[in-house]
């Protein structure tokens, strides 16, 4: 594959020495992120092998392929008011969602950033943190509902869809145990516990009169919300996916193919299909096929879940800035990058030691915005990139340094987008979607797919290199599905028929 995106203009190439040691070394690093010709289709085949294995049995390291207990995709005519809780990564949102029944909805929400101390606390502290936020929200936006419930204890509770975007082994539409944490969380005593049940018990203790009717992965919510809101000229929505802090996808599978699913233990399931939360972040945890250069390796070792979600660590937003930072540290340690007096004064202490306070040496200090800004920068002096990165480094790199960083950033970004196409192509091929539908629609959400420059174009370009081919890709739409975690969760809560 070529290194630069076709969508990038090449009219204003910065004028620097392309034979310098720095430029040569940076090109070598950038090449470590270039996928070999033919890799994509091989990876798609491998993805489908691992997906079939996951549908047959659950193994610790395999693709989880989790039955979601959600079957019906919406029609756009659904109505009602619901509460949606959304814990996806950095933020916890509490929302009130009103479905209007004409593909539209309104939403009122309150968002808080989950403190790092909670992300590695205990189950008790974590659940109390969530319950506090729900209580605050209800007091602020549903005070009269709480009053009515006080007067009449038989009042119907408010139905809640709880988007909990971590791998959960679902046992019912509103029950499931946490398989493992991802995206920087590490609450050890929560693993193996039923998180929605624990939250429900805490909410009951506080007499809040809400009922968690569905626990939903954000990808399932995205599939539901895209089906509810999509413009009528798009095709049938077959995949809901997230490319944000983490990555994952959901699609619908006939129950007969989910051979690990014991239907006799789930009499409430009436449909012959069920949405599967693939947890594709865990594709190829054993690295049978995924590229693995020394920076990938380092990133993995620095995570709170080493050895797991290996696909996610090459594709999603939590990792792209960190990959770039590690490449810069490497070039710096070789005496090739950030060699100006201004840079040295910032990166070394007066004793000549490394300045550990600098973002350059601080793991996870640079998010995906850093490679994103470099990726789209077509100015001759790379001034937008210089401005952005100097906020992290406290000095301005030279033009030659900026060009080298850009080379690597684009390669990291392009690999991520190309790899994002693997499970998408896998699911489209596995479900024979192009044979069944004239047009196939993918609903996507997340900061990377929304904001990373050219990410969607690069995905499409990679999809065309698989057996779907350019003709197949012409029949596929990829649309941003806004707020799957809110609207989608509400739609799942609606689908759940029962109360306590
Ligand atoms: C989680 C998934 C989630 C995805 C996107 C991953 O880390 O394991 O459950 O859907 O992030 O938020």
C-alpha cells in the first residue's frame, strides 16, 4: 500500500533535506506501519475464522461474539420517554430521551468526566459514583416524577437503557457479568460481577424508582439508532460500529448460527435472529496475523490489559497518539529529533537527565488529535502542526522535524483506517449482505471516525482492496450514527418488555 492518502494534496510539499539521517530514519519507522500487499484480504479471512469460532464457544482469548438479547431493529416509529446511562470510556452521561415516532428524538443530558481514581477504584466506589450522577440528574430533570413516586409507590418506574461499553457476558437483556476491562479501566473486584444488577441494587436502595431494562453495548446502540434515524435513501443498516477511544462492532446473526447460545435457557427470546456484540477489539489477541512492530509491542505492555484487545490497540483513538509519541521518543533517544538548543533546554534537566515532566516522556500524554492534526496539514511550513505539538512540548520543532513526525503520523493513521476495514468487510461477507440487499448501510460513531481526517475515505479505499472490490463498495454507505449510546439504549429499553 502506498503511504500517503489519495485525498491529500501534494501541492505544497515542505522544502527540506530528504537525505538527512533524521528523514531516512523517520521513513524507516513510517514503513513499519505500512501493510503488506494482500494483507487486508488475508486478515478478513482470518477475522471470519475467529468470528465463527467465537459464535461456537466462548474462550478467554478468542473473539467474544456476545449475544446481546436484542433482536428487533427499529422502524423509526417507536415512541416513549426513557432514561439512558452511557459509560463508554472517559465520560459518564445521564440522558433523558424522548422518541417522537417519526425517526426524530429529543434528548436532555448531563455529562461528567470519570476521574482516573474511579477508573481504578473498587466496585463499591464505582457503583456509588454512577448512582450519585443518576440521582443528581433525576433531582434536576425529573423532580416531579420522583414526587409522584413518593406519593404512589406503585407508580410505573422509569425505564433505563444502560450503555456499558465494555465486554459483558450477557445472560439476559438487562443482566451480564463483566468479562474484562478495556480503555484504561482497572477495577479489579468488578470483573466477573453483574454490573447492571449492582447498579440497580444501589438505585433501589436510594428509592429512585428507575428500572434498568436493558444493558447495551455502544455498538448495539449505534446499530439501533442508525436504523431509527437514517435517511430513507440509505440501504439496510447491517453493522453498528465505534471507532473512538476503543473500537467494536455489532451485527445481526441467525440464532441457528450462534451455536454456543442455549435457546432453552432463554425462553423470552422469541426472534430467530439476535444482534451480536463482536468485541472485535479482541480480534487476533494471539497475533496470528496482525502486524506487530516494536512500538505496538511497547504500547501493549504499557496498557492495563496487556495481551488483550490487540486489534483495538492498532486502530482506536486511545492508542494512535501514544504510538506516535513512542516513535518520537525513539528518534530522540538516537539523537536525531529535537536537537535544537531550545528543545534540549526543555527535554533535559540542568543535570543532563531526561525531564520526566515533559509530555514527550509521559505515557498517554498525547491523544489522537496530535497525529490527526499532522495528518491533514498541507501547509508548506506545517504551522498548524507546529502550533499543536508545541502545546505539548513547550518548544517549536524545526520544519525538518515536523516533516518527519508527519511522515510517521500519516502512516499510523492510514494503517488504523485500513485495519478498521477488516471486521467491516468480514461482517459484510459473512452475512452475505451485498447479496441480500441492494444497498448496505453501516452506522458508525466515535471521535476517530468522525474527526480523524480522511478516516472514512481511507476505510472505503481499504474495503475496495478486499474481495468486496470497488463495485461492492459503491453499494455500501457509511454514515455517522449520532448518539447510539443515548437513543440506541432507549430503543433497547423499549424492546425489553418486562418490569421487575
Ligand atoms: C470495548 C467495547 C466497546 C468499544 C467502543 C472497547 O474497548 O471493549 O465494548 O464497544 O470499546 O467503545
